[in-house]
C-alpha cells in the first residue's frame, strides 16, 4: 500500500491556478472588495498595473478595469502612457520605483511597501557601489530587479528579454562587464555571449529552488512535455529547457508551441495568464526543494503574496503608501533605463520586460 503522506510528482507539481493571497475571504467578501476597488479606481483617477506573479484575483481586476498585467518594465511603460494621475502597482517595491522613475509627476501607490525582492535586498546600494569602485574598468550592467539607487550607479539596466542582446553588443565593443545581482541569469548571459563578466553573488529565492535532477525525473514521467525555464534558474535546470525566456516569452511559448503539456520553471503566479492564453493545455510546476523540505518560496514569491484585495483597497482608500524616489537618484536611474530603451528602439525591437520577477 502506498504511503498517503507521499504525494506523487505529477500531482504535487500540478496547479490549475496560481496561489491566492486572500484565501480566507468568503465569496461575498471577495466580491465586495472587488467592487469597492473598481469604484475606487474610478473615483481616484487610478489605474491598476499588476505583475504576472501576483494573485490571479488582482490580475483579473487589472484586466477588467482597463489596467495592465505584465512584467515590470511593461507595467512602468503602460503607466507612463496611461492618462490616469495615480498608478496602483501590485508587485514588489522595485516595480513601484521603476514606475515612479519613468512617471515622476504621477502618484504611485502600492498595497505594501514592505513587499520587496531577494535580488533587491541582496544587493545593497552602498556595498554595490564599493564593488563597482573596485573594478572601474568594467561597464556596469544591472538587472531590473534592483533598487533605484543601484540602477543609478549602473551604466545599463536590462530585463531578462534583452540582457543577452545588450551584453553581446558591449562584448563586441570590447567592454568587460560587471553584472548584478542575479548570478544565474548572469551566468546564462555569459555562456550565451562569451563576454568577460564579473558576477555579483545574488539570486532569486524562487528560481534558485528549482532542481535539475528532480526536473529530469519529472520529464521522464511526461516524455511529451516541453520545458519552459526562466533564466534566473540554476544552470542544471536551464540546460534542460526547450525555451529559456522572460515571463512574457514563456507565456507566448505556451500559446505558440504545438505541445499539449508544459513543465514550467518560474513563479506559479504565471499560471493564471498561461491558462487564460492556452486554456486547453496542461501546465506542471517544475520541482523545487519541496514543500516539506527547506524551500523558502515553493515556487511562489512570498513578497508577491503580500499583494491582496484587502491591502489594495486600503491603499486606494488612503492614497498611500506612496512610492517616493530621491530626484537625483531617479535622474541617474532614468539614464540607465533610457539607455536600454534607446538600444531596443534603434534595433526595432519590442522590449517585453524582465520576467522576475
């Protein structure tokens, strides 16, 4: 007889929906909050922008109210182009900061300013500046999952969808790179470009948990499945991927590839949009360290989970907490962000965003 405490991998990793931040709400409470948020968005001249990794309820609300569900850069770009005077950002703090940097005249609010990111926290601005000062001969390239102060210290900001192109361009110019903060994404970029890259020792607590050996076992159970991997994952996972890409690129892969089953190595919040885009396909979570083991996120960012209906309604009611960025810091960060945007425009590319996140 099988042990009922042991969950088979095909069940353990399958999730038809993303995690729900407000699981304790009754159906009546949930609908009342949804309606209150809709009314507040209208009365406060606000628009909701939500990341792919947030609760499915928030993603639905953003879509239903004329907002945006996207990766962090596209969230900021949408907010900059939208006429609303207030941006309600459901995501993590660096996303709110990026929105404020690109739209300094707008009010930017978030459900909880304590919602941060392990990549951001793991790359303090002072320590990073000292690291850069030790290597003045290197061009500083930072991932979008960083604070405004770190972006201001950088020469370039990149998203996961354009990082390889930017570094390849710099490599062709003979430039050596100082990269931060994600060492796994940096290693992937280095292997793709052959560039001389010095990597900051940082990682995403979600993507770092995916396991290569367990993924190989799961692939054997599902021999027809295609493997989709975000490049913040360890090399042993990336090497097994059929597609490596940003959040937007992975969602597109589900819709464009002919396979019926996909093993997905990124935050489980992405499953909402994947199911919406390709409702007839089967999605399986790539294995992490395990829910009964030592994993800290179990394929879902704990800070993303801080965004909920209650906290969003409270933020819209009060008009706070507001995201603020020192004007001098914002000016420096805007320069490095615009360098990436100009690079993309010159090559007639569409920058789809970071996918962390």
